[in-house]
C-alpha cells in the first residue's frame, strides 16, 4: 500500500492557521471530520490528548505527529499540514513545529495499514526530505514527493534483500569473520566491526515513534560503524525479535520504550532504559554508551527486575497501586460482562418460562455463581498479585481470592488477598536471595508456590476470613434487631449497604436480611426485597449514566464497559460496578452509596413491595407499585450518576 493511499489530498492543509498547539490539533481534527474519516470528533480529540499526556508527539526537527488509535476512526488516515511561521507544539527539542502529520488509526486497523504508517514514520527521519516537504505548494506536489520517496525506499529494500541472499549463499560455502544473516532480521552496521549492540523500541500506540526510533538507531549505527539489531514492539506485536544468541553477544542493550517490554531476557547485561523519544533524538549517545557498557547492569529474578548501581528515585505509591488494580480489573472485566449478560438473559427466560426451564438453568450455570461469576474475585486477586510479584504471585493470589469468595469476605477480601500475595512473593525473593545459585531453578517451581500459598492461605484463613465473616454475621444480627419501627430509615440503610462493597459482606448482609424476612414469619410481601433490589440496581445504572453523559471523565474502555452496565443494572447485577469501584473506590462507592440509600428509602416511603428475590426490571411488574419502584431506582441512579460524573477527574489528569 502507498503512503498516499492514507494521506489523501482532500484532508491536507497547506497553510495551517493555528498559532498554538491546541488550535493546531483542532484544525487537524476538523479536516478529518469534514472528510468523514472519523465518526466521533470529541472521542478522537480525547484520545489525542491522552497520547499527548504520555509524552509530546512534537518529536523535534520541526515535526509533530499527534496520533490516536480508537473506534472514533472510520478509515485509517494521515492528515498532512504545514505551518510556514511554525508554532510551539511542546517539542522535545523546544523548537517550533512546521510540519504536521495527524495519524488516525481505527481500533481494528489491518496489518497493511499499520505497516504503511510505520513506513511513513521512517521517512520522517530524513531531514532533507522534510525540507523538500516544506517547499511544496500544493497537495499534488506532496503526494508526488511521497510516492517518489516510497519508491526509492522500496528499491533500497530490494537491494538489501538481494545482498542478504548473496551473503547467505556465501556463508553456506565459506565461513566469514564479519556479520552473518539471522532468521529474524539483518544486522545493520559495519561488517568488520566487532562492536555489537541490540535495541528494543516501543511506544504506547505503536504506530509512529516505535519505527522512527528504530530507523534513527539503525542510521546512526551505520554512520558510527557499529553493528546493531533493533526489535520493534508496535501495533502488530513484536517484530525482528532478538535472539538469545544476539543478546548474549551484545556489548549493551538499548530499551527506548514508553511501555512495558519483555525485560527478563536481559538479565546480567548493561541496559539503558530511556523514553522512545531518546531513541529518535539521542541515538548517537545511546549507541555509544551501549558499546562502552556505560549502563546499569540489569537484574531480573522471576520478573522482579531492578538495576544495579542505579537510583530508582521516589516511587509514586498511588500510581503503583492504580497500575496493579488496573491489571486485575482488565482481566476480570470479561468475566463480569460475559457472565452478567448471560444471567440477565436467564432472568428474561425465567419470566417467560419457569426456573426449571433447561435454558434458564443452562444460562444461570454458565454465568452465575458456579460459572463466570465464580471467577470474578479470584481473577481480580490473582492478576493484582501478578502485577506486583509477576507469575509466581498469580497462584497464591487466585487462591486467596477464592477463599474470600467462599468465606463471604467479598471483593474487598479479594483485593486484600491480591496485594498480600504480590508482596509476599517479593518478600520471598529477598528471603531466598542468599541461597546457592544451584537452587535458582527450584525457586519458581517449588519454593515460591509452596511458601507463597502457605503464607497467603494462612493469613486469609486466620485474619481475612474471620474478620469479614464476623462482620457479616454481626450486620445480619444488628439488622434483625432493628425491627420495622422506622421503615424508611431501614430502607435507607439496606439500600446504602447494597453499594458499600458490591457483593461483599455488607451487600450480602443486607440481602440476607431481606431474604430472611421474605421467607419467614409469613411475611412474603417483599417490602425489604424492594429496598435491597433498588439499592443493588443503582450502582451499575449510575456507572452507565455517568459514562454516557460525562464521556470526558472516562477512558474509551470504561465507556464501553459502562454501556454493559445498563443491562446489568436493569438485571439487578450489582457486580457490574465492581471494576469501577476497585479502580476509584472513594468516588464510585461514595456516590453509589448515596444514590442507593435514596432509592432504598423511597421504596419504603411509597410502601413498595417486590415479591421476588431477584430479577430487577424483569420482576418489576410483580411489584404492587411497579412504576413507583422504577421511579425510585431512576432517582437513585441519577443522583449517583451526577455525583460521580461531576466529582470524577478526567483520565488525562491521572498519571
């Protein structure tokens, strides 16, 4: 595919009028929107600024490459623009930007499109080419220049492939002292040089800076007469992956990346870890230091990596906890969505048929407590633990989460177990550090699993389970002793408790109390079921409303998940709000508790009864005041949604 197939002339701006970075972004997005290449300018702009928050896309040399990969894009497109006066784009070299390339990539961009964008990025390393672009006057001239440049690059690539084939043929008949071909790429540099370094480049979106850094490092290495192999971690995944032999032979390793890459393979090597922008603009410095071994020695013990002789600086505890939570939540989310939707469908079938219907039983088995929902807390805890302590922490974290489920410790108990397991493994690494090298192989397969599971299991069994179990029992007893003297107050309390821990001991205590009253003493009118059902429906509905009407406060993934919460909320599946509560407990829990308390209180103020233990909107018709029940839920959800939407910080402000 030609670059000009993506860089269409109708979107080009030959005389950018903007004088600030914000105006430039707006002008470029407007061009995309006019041509119909994007479907949601607001979302696209949000994703552009999210990328800018990670590091400026003003890469220096007069170039800016704002880019985003999102569902807001209809077709992959590159908007070319140039500004004769230049403007401050917060470039890495503090110089004004004159040439702009706004890259819009759809979420499911094909490999061909991604390779074309990578080719574009590599061309922009050539300063002479940028000067030629600045001298163009029409979109047609820009297209012709890119077509000629890409054809020239294709010819050079063909020549390289021919030379590689000739080297392979020569290597088959005679040994050489220079560099050799390998199965995953070609070493670039001087065939007679003994200096050899390896590098990895990566950026968050993997469609621009990754490949610009690769090309810059290769070109500079060739100028310096140094052999180099560069692995790229782009949108297509890892390409030209470094081999174990290459890593072993390298004098040093360069990791120019703004996202996590596989690091354990570099254990014992001098490793320079820098932003991807340094790979573009400081390539000579990085290569020289790598060749001279002027870098900290990297040490990795089962994923707990560190650098010898380097200062780690201050650790942002809040960011670390947030990152660990996100790892657990992202892995738990498919279980919430898949299980929740199937449960909702089962409730619908239950109203049309009966609880004994085979389809109802099948769906509830797959999605419910013995299916997907059974894994929510174990998966959450396990992957929180893995984020902290790497693979050895996964198993004890999942077991701790399962124990929390079985003991009614709830998702709060699972959170505690996950963090505990991660830091237990870190502690075990330090404890076993002094063991003989001969025992290193036993650590991940014997010592960490056995001692990690024993410690996490014991603490969960003797500390977490009794505490949360006792709390649950105490709450049920306390609620039973309140009686019905103040129905509204009790409705407020029950409704609010349904949101405190989203399925944990408080939630279970309120629900158990309502079920107990519902099934005993001949009281089957469902007054308290109305309170707990309304309170439990509010959190997911509030999340759904907040993500719908306060889009800028949530990430793209959160907005997608928020839509499923409409279904989960209507179905009385409170757990749909767990991922949001775990990520931002103060704001989400506080807002949901307030709305749920109002909804629960209103059901008692209006004397609403729901004679069914579950079902949400699907059993609302069974209530004595069906419309009032729905109104109570709606009022509570709106209150919570407004509080959360107004209170929550924009994701671009959270690091």
